C-alpha cells in the first residue's frame, strides 16, 4: 500500500512506493497521486520494491517527469527492475 503524507508546516509531501508495482501498488493510481501534489515545495518518494508491471511503472515515471515540484527519491530497501 502507498501512503501520502503532507507536512503543512513545510509544504513537503512524502510518498511511499512499497511493494510490487501492479500488484501491491497500483501504478496508475500512484501516478495520479504524484500529479495531484504538483506545486508543493518538495516531493519525497520512498521506495522499497522489487519492481513490477512496466506499463504501470512508466505511468509513474511520466508523472514524475512532468512535475514542476522538485523530487527527492530515497531507496529504503530495494529498488529493482521497474522500481
């Protein structure tokens, strides 16, 4: 399951991509969540995933690349394959 946490004081958003994309993480939903936080001060994406469905993963990549918000990515365990 993925979680989105917004810190109202700083305007920073943290998102967690934990699990297999396409199984535990709906990549298309995750991409929409990313798009919805555009304009925040900073987006932090934490990853712990073995990868997963390439098409759903590409939705996530496309959403990240289209942001005007700076993005920092943290690998909390593993970021393999599509992750």
